C-alpha cells in the first residue's frame, strides 16, 4: 500500500515558479530590482522582495478507509508569502502602492489556477496585513505585506 505524501512541496514550488515567471521589476523605479526567494533572504536584499515562506499544516480524518491509505486525510495548510518593498526617501504612498501591486499579482496567480497546477483541490488568498515603516538606518521606507494562502487537499 502506498501512503500519499503532503501536497505542500508541490504547491510551494508552483507558487515560486509562477511568481518568478509572471512578476517583473518595477518599471517606475529604474534603480530597484526584484528578488523572489524561498524562506529568509538574510541581510542582502533587493528593493522588492517576495518570499515564498513557511507552511503551517493541519490534518483531519476525511473518511475511514481502514488502512489509513489514500483519501483518509484532509490536509489544510497555509503558505506564507512575504512581500517587502523598499524605496529611498520619504514617499510612503509610492512604497505602499508598489507593495499592493505585488500583493495583487500574487493573488491573481492563485486565482488564475486555484489548484496550484493540480497540486491541491483548492487554494485561495486568505488574509494579508500590510505595514509601513522607516528603514532602520533611516534611508527610506519599507512596506511589508504578510499574505497567507490557504490550501486544501485530500491525501
């Protein structure tokens, strides 16, 4: 008997690949570049960063199949996506607008294929929170977005 494995790795890879293919550098900021990454990027960051990060999973019994095999578990998880936009100077509206545009583009990727390339039964943008802040060295502004994408699969 084969026990199915989590769909999270495939869903995360799909998101990363689609974000990498579809989202481009800011045409309004010729000095800014874009970095798309798995997990933490450390201290050397580009001005626009999108991180496909942590996965938080929950499991539930879907139906008794006796063996615990395929279809026995419901798998629900959130994939955390962090968007961090930095611009030098003091224009919080421009930084917020760019962060919102990147957020909308990530959400559009999920909405265009809510199965995440067939990895899950359904996925959807769930919650987001956006905060603006001064850069620690006071050289500009950041707008940081934390987005949860909720996924559901039967394994």
